[in-house]
C-alpha cells in the first residue's frame, strides 16, 4: 500500500461490501481478505500438530515461526520478547500471575485504563497484600495520563505502573515515553502499557517508547482474534514460568503461554503486516492524516451543539488523538440515541462504558455508567462520505430530541 487510497483500501476488506457501515471499530476491526484466505487455506492443507518431521508439520511449523517473527517486527521487538494468546485481557492476567513481587510493593493504576489493565493487578494485589495507588485525572471532560500527577505517586516502593497508550473512551494519546522515563527513575519500577486503542492507528515501536510491557489485540488491527504481549528481554528474569516443569523457558511465550497460540489464526499475522507495505512508516503517516480528517468532521459537528459533551481531546489533531470519539447528550440517553440512529440508517456503533467503568464513574462522573457514552470509532477504511453521512443522521435525530 504505497499510496493511501481509501477506495483501494476498502476493496481489501470483504465485509465492507455490504449495507452495514462499521463505526464500532474500537471493539474490533474488519478482517483483511488475505487474512481470511490464509486461515481457510491453513485449515484445509496443514492443520496438524507442530514440531513433527513429516512434511505437513514442517510446513505448519515454518509458517507459525514466521508469524512470530512478523508479529515481533511489527512493534520493533524480537520473537523471544512476545507472547501471542487469545486476548490482551488473558495475557495480562497471565503476566500478573508470573511477575515477581515482594512485600511492600506498590502498584500504580491509571483510572483511564480499560479494565483489562486494572483487574489483573487488583487481583494480584489482593492475593499478595500489595498496595494499589490510583492515578486519576482532574478534568472530567478531557481526562489524561498526566506525568506530573504520576510523579506524585511514584516512590522506591513502586513495582508497576499500568496505563493506556490511548483510552478506549477518550481517544487521547498518552505521552508514553515521558511516562516511561519517570517510572524508570525508580530501579524496580516497571511500566505496563495497554496499546489496544492505539495500535490500529499508529505504528508502535516499543524500543522508542521505553516500555517494559506492551499489549494489543490483532483483531482490532485488521487481523485474527488474538492478543499480543511484549516484555522487554531486560526483565525476563523477573517473569516466572507458568508452563509445565519440563518445558523450556527461553522466551516470553514459553513462560506465559500455557499451550500454543491458535495455529490457524497466528499463521495469518504476516498478511496483516504485509498490508502496510515495504515502507510502513509512510503508510502509517498517510493513515493518521486521513483519520485526522475523519475526526475533524465529527468533532466539528459535536462542538456545534451545546447539549453535547465530548469526553476526551476536543481537537482533531492527529498528534493528540485517534478517531475514537465518545460523547453524551443532555436529556437523551446514550443507547436511546444509538437506537434512533439505527432506526434511520445502517450505521453501526454503540453505547456503554466499554469496560472503562472506573473512568466513567469515578473520573467523568457519568451518572448511569451502564448507559455510559455514545462511542463512534473510525479506522483508515472509513470514508469521509460515511462520516458525513452519520453526522447528517445524528443531526436529524437531535433535531427532534
């Protein structure tokens, strides 16, 4: 994909060739044609156990191994530094069980996190008698992970800090490198970043970010329903193995994956990586520019109605946010608005807390957290015409509300 062309891009996603318009992409993107084709081909030709010496197994083992290389390259890591599993949630639970702690350790958890990067740490703190400190935010309309606030919580007892690269409610991009530098002024402190809401929109470089752990979901980056966790090789000795006693422990995956990652899904990952072309940096830059135009259309409309409160960065700047846009409407329930749009069109998006319950309840002060916010989430295959179309329907609904 050397030149960004939304029409050409859309042709690569078979699910888009139907009436339904997908605007719930933060919950899961559509899948590339080559990904779906490769899964079918694998199941029909080399669906065997890995590691044997007969031909089909050798082929299957080779493509599985190549997938780990591609998956690691995607975030500028090595194959030994990643684990692939059924979901980000599961991988972070595995990590929390395997990471070493000692009496007196403190965990600092951002309230902007999806619960996937909170629950494992709360659970292990309760089991081991560790202290949890909450990293909150002062602005209920535009909460963010402020490094200055974090610094007031850090201490020699800090063992782990957990935060999102992008909140799946606000769309706001966190200054991860600055956060990592602050965390690492304390020798035992580690940084665990949830990159699920960022990875579909920006190139990830874990080396440049300086993180210790980084997780994201391939099924939100145009691929199969899998999650991926990175752990820097410099701290692998702090991660215990969860595997059978006779298994090797040379890689993160061998330590954390209780079995093997799903064969047919894992082997399709190189097709996702290939989609970004021989110059992925250029492709990601084009994607960011396109998505900036998309969010400008919606944010401009939302700002024009005084009844609407946007939760997150109000600017459409690609430097500040990704096109995950949440809002509430005074006097109108979030699900009520969603259903009114659905009754008039084929636009599909959602309402609720999106598993960021603590953020909406404790930071944003949303009264009915289950009804939560309205969230529209675009990706690079979303067209400007589609966003203009949903704005027109929203305008119609709100004019009669």
